């Protein structure tokens, strides 16, 4: 029975929406291992899974941090484009200071009848867009970044839960092994009397 249960657990292909597998939940250790000889490989397997989950967690944390930095910039750019769209055609030119680099700024006079903006797309690419297209692009980029951040946060919660599940499974397996050793020791000691 233990071998069929073990193969069922190892073939468990359930994943979260982004393909991260669920950790095996070990309710009864006897259903997962049948002898003490199977304990060490199972513990090693659990430790490997924990390491993989921790690696994924670190990557998701880094990705979420990047998105949290990027979202305000996209929002600020979108707000600027919307501001330019709402300006009256006969308004006075607007003097603006804009960031070229972390420590480098430039001044510009923006006429009231501005119809296009230049957006920095990254990888040394800047393109001119009509204001309406720029707004559409920025809105879609903002929505995608927010959805991606939500997915990262969801995955981080999921990964923490899987790590905890494996830590509990490891403790149960280890405690079962200690109990089996005590039983063997006491069974061996009774025969000597």
C-alpha cells in the first residue's frame, strides 16, 4: 500500500495557475515511506524541493521589487500624457524639467498644440507616438505591470505555503524515523533480558 500511495504522491501534477507544483502533503508518514531505508532519500528529496521553492521565491521577490519600482514611473508618464491631452490649444507654452538620467535633467518648452510625445521603451529605443496612442500604450503597460505584480504576490504567498508544507512533512518524516529507531532499540533490548 505504501508504494502505491508514494507513486500517487510523486505523480501529483497539480500546479498553481503559473505552473508551480504543489508540495506533497504528508498526513500519514506510513503512506509515504514503508521502511527506515526510504527515510533518508525522502528527506533529501524534500530538502531539494524546499531549495527549489526558495529559489523561485527569491526570483519572484526580485521581480516584484522591479515591478513596484516600474509602476509609479509608468503611472507618472501616463498622467503627463493625459495632462498634455487636456491642455487648451491656445494655452501658453509650458516650461518643464524632465529627467534624462538619474542625475541629469533638461528643460523644455512644450507648446500648447503638442500632438505627439516621445516614449522611452528601453534598450536604447525611443519612439514618437501621437498622444492618444501613447495613452493607450501606457495604459496597457500599466495594466500588464499591475497584473504581473498581483501574480508575483500570489505566487509568493503560494511558495511560502509550499515551503511550510514541506517543512512540516520533513519534521513528520524525521520524527517518524526517530520513533522507529526507538521501537527497534527497545525491541532489541527486550530480547537481551
